[in-house]
């Protein structure tokens, strides 16, 4: 038997590194997914608190306007300051609630992207096509193949899509993905 050369060792190390990366990604995803219910509960509790605070501000404003009945000028001034205070409170609470909503949405999108990357990494590690694609990429052939930059081939567009076809008319044809 012949001993494996450095190229095979490098490939095995690269695949082992990829396997370790996939395992770390899975663990990180599991850690984050385990924290989501607690974060959701915290967001719900904070939403309830901000709603309660807004209700208390509204009740206070109503109480102030009910006590002021005699002086029109005082009433106008008080209402003006009350309105300004309500606007600032509403803006502050809206900003807080909006920030938390954006955080939750960003977290969900990040998790979706992580799942997609994990799926792609799993395909690359566990399928013969993934191994072939990895080897082709190492020597720079994936870009040429995907963009139809191979000698003797040209790009053709028809009703069915964009294709890479042989200039001689015989040979392989394959569809090109849009960038």
C-alpha cells in the first residue's frame, strides 16, 4: 500500500475542520434556541410594563384636566404641557417597543440564516456532490463552471432561461443560475 500524500492529508484536515465547525454551529444554535423562550417572556413582560405606564400617564392627564375648571389660561397652559409630556412619553415608549421588536426580528432572521448555513455545511460534508464541489472550488473550477467561462462553451439565453452550451453544438448543456 502507498502512504497518503500531503494533498490527501490536507483534504482530510479540511474536512475535519469543516465537521468541527458544523458541530460548533449546531451547539451555538442549540444554545441560542434554548434562550429564546426566556427572551420572549421578558419581552412580553416589558411590553406589559410599558402599556401599564402609558395607562398611568393617561389617567394622570385625565385627573389633571378634571381638576382644572376655573381658569381658562391655566387650563390651556396645563393642557399644553400635558400634551407635550404625552408626546414625549409616547415617543419614548414607542422607541423602546420598536427597538425590542426589531431585536426579536433580527434574532429570528439570524437563526434562519444559521439553519441554512448548517444545512449547506451538512451537504458539503456528507454528500459526494459536496465533496466534488469542494475539490472543484479548491482548484478554482466552480466559478468558471457556474459562469460558463470554459473554453469551447458559450452562454445562450432563450425562453426557458440562460444556458451554458457547447460552441460546436455537441456536448453538455446546463442551466446557469442567476447571480
